[in-house]
C-alpha cells in the first residue's frame, strides 16, 4: 500500500471521530505549551544572567591582585606585580593581552565644585575595552596626559563652600565632565608641604558611554566612576611630579626609599575565549597571585540556572506524558472500534507493516497537530509573561530583555518531540492491531 493511501486513510479515520481526536489533540497542545514555556523561562533566566555579567564587566577579563600570603615568603618583593610579572602573564597559553593597572588619587576642582577621584593608568588594549560616548581615547604620542572620564565621576564632587554634593542632595553636581578642564592636585609625598602642591590641567579626550534611566541620569557600568589614561604617560607624569621622592601608593624598602621600578595595583589579563578563562585563571593562581573573573561567578550562576531549567522542563514534561497516555488510550479505543476493518484488511492481503504504519501515522498526526497548536499557544503565553513579569523584573533591577525566550531550535524540537511522543504512544496499540487474528476480527460485531 502506498504511503499516500495510508496517510489518506489515517486522516479520514481521525476525521470520523472529531470529538475524541480534538480532546486528544488538546491534551498534546497543553503538554507542548507547558514544556515550551517552562524551558523558555529557563533559557531566558540563563541568558539574562549572562547579559548582566557582560554588562558589569568583560567575561574574558581576569583581574589579578597581589597575594600577601604568597607561599609564606619573607621577601616582600615576591608578591609585587611589576613589568616582569606582566610579561610572565603574557606567556600563559590563551592570553590575548595583559594590562597593568597603576592608580593615583587626586583632588580636582572645577568652578565652584571640588572633589576627589582616582586616575587609573591602563595599557592601550585595556583602554580599547572602554566604549566611548564622546571623544576619543588618549593619544600616547601627544606627550600630554589625556583623560577618559566616567559619567558618574561628577557624583564625587561637592560645592566647595557648603560641602554638599550628590550624596547629600541626591542631585548630580553641575560639573562639565567633557567640555571644561579640571584643576588637578596630586597627593603630597610627605617630603613637601601640602600648601605647595601644584595644580595641573589635563585635557579630557573622551567620555565613557553610559545608558540613562527614565530621569536622564547615567546608569552604572564598570567604568562609570573612573578616570583613565595611558599607563606609560601616567608613569612619566608621576616621575615628573615626585622626582626622587616616594610616590604615594608605591611601596618603599626598609630604608624608606622607593624601588627603582613601578609596582602596579593589579593587572587585567584578557583571554582569547570565554571558555578558556577558568584555565588561565588557574594558571595565574598557581603562580601565587589572587585572580578573579566574572566567568567564575557566571559558572556558579549557570549551574543554578541549569537546575532551575531542569525542574521547569520536568514539570512541563509531566503534562506531555499525560497527553501521551491520552494518545495511547485513543489509539486503543480506535482498535476496538475498528477490529472488523482490520480483519478485512488482513484478509485482502494488506501487509502487517502497513497496518502498523496506519496507526502510527494517526498517532503521529495527533502529535503534529497538538505540537503545532501548542507552539502557537506557547508564543502567546510567552508574550504575556514578558509583558507583565518582564517589566517587573526590570523594576527590581533584574536587567532588561524578555524573561521568556523561545529560540528557533526549541520551536522545532517541541513539534518534533510531540510527533515522536505521539508515535511512541501509538506504538503499542499499533503492534496490538498487527497481532489480531483475521478470522476473529471478521466475526467481531
């Protein structure tokens, strides 16, 4: 018997029993929609978690710090992060770039406002990680220390006369971060009187890009509160200011003299792929340094999300299992009602495989109809969840985007799974139909 004949007979058999077929399909619709919506919630939570970590910092960046308990060494210099250390980090496999981080605290003034902040010197590779809203990155060939300023630096300023600033009033001080220069004063080295501190003016070459909230205020990101410049230019500037005196923040030897090299606050190690981050982080830790990355926290969060997704998927799978029982029941009832028809087909020489295929096609067709309709229903439920729960999640600081996400692979898998479940549920009834005795089936009333 041709496949087209089997398909036509199967569809006609389903059409003759519209109510029973409709109720069985409805069970598959609910089961499919349940499992798709549940899995989509797990996918959405997982992707939102990744997006939150990406927004707070690069997933391929490792922050390295000095380990003060480094192997119990009595030599203080063993734990320093120096240019030699930076080169050793670069030799680790999968490391794309390494940036030292050298920072110095400064006092700044602009008009009626004054404030305190920290200038961080970074390598060119690290500076290129900063997304700018205006301007450009510092030009190391200019010979001048140019600054890239974060949009929330203004919150560290206050009115010089009243001493009131953002943290007292809740209002952003009227400090022009990009258009006007700052008068900058560096910390005293202890070898000079604070009253003799010089004021420097450094041009601002760029402003860090930042999203804004509904009130137009900048939203936090990794670079919001910082001031950044080229690390080599910063080292040159510090040498020019302090000469042979100790630089504040830099360690000194037992005689109180500065070392003849710079000791960095920490370092950024950039990895070629996020999948290699934990391997590189382990290598850095083995060298005796403390290392932290967003990836290690993300992995822990993803493990929790995987557990949640498994639970949600299991809840949806129960609904589909109940629907499978309904399909099996429908097929069994169909066999009892069509016993005489099956006997006639066998007497006429119909192959046992064709009889089996006819029932499997009917069961698969129920799965197809229920799976397709269930998928459409899941899209509707998903949009409602995103409309009402998604906005609530953002209001609680849970990040933006949809909480329920149905990728294409999930849509295809849902329909295919429904068909497979339907055919598996119809397999036992189909085998039972094959084993019916032709003569007993014909005599059946």
